[in-house]
């Protein structure tokens, strides 16, 4: 009597189809994560560039003297995709010295100013912004 062997070594067509399907789903998920990572890196680069540009503009404002309240807007010359708006305003009422030995007309005023730099750029179709704020105390002669 002859023996018939029904199973041969190797994979069946169904096993190969299942393996290919699993690989396809895995690669799709990996490529999707990779694309999201690239978008996050680009977004981070935009925010970092905006922070550097805004910090430079803020330093420029802090070094100006005299220090009047003002508003300014424009585009960064080296980075035309980024625009800025600056605001300098008195933060609180200026105060004089409280020392009673100093005559009132000779006392100096200390004014506190709020400086704000808003950096804006386009990220695809959406507009993004980063706002940097600081305070500066200015000693002014009493008028």
C-alpha cells in the first residue's frame, strides 16, 4: 500500500497573504508616525526661529534710550516669512522716592514699562504667533 503525503514543506498561499497584510499595516503605521515626527520637527524649528528673532528685537528695544511708549511693526529683513509687532507701554504709575530729606522737585521718578514683541508667521494655511514680554524700570528726572 502506498502512503500519500498531503503536506509538503513550505508556506501556503494564505499564510503568505496574512504575512504581507501584517507587513503592509505595520509599514503604514511607521510611515504615518515618521510623517508626524517630521511635521513636529518643522513646527519646532519655526517656534525656535520666532523665539530667537523676538528675543533679538526685545534686546534692541531694551537697549534704546530714551524710552518712550511706542508701537512698531514690520518684517524681519533676514527672515521675510516672519513679521513682528512691538508694544511699549507704561506698566504702572511712576513712583518717586519716599525719602523725606530729598526735595520734591529734585526727586527722580521710577517708571515701569512693559515691552511686548509678537512674532507671526504662516504655517501652511494657519497663522502662528509667539509673544515675548518683559518689564523695564527706567529712572526719569522729575518734571
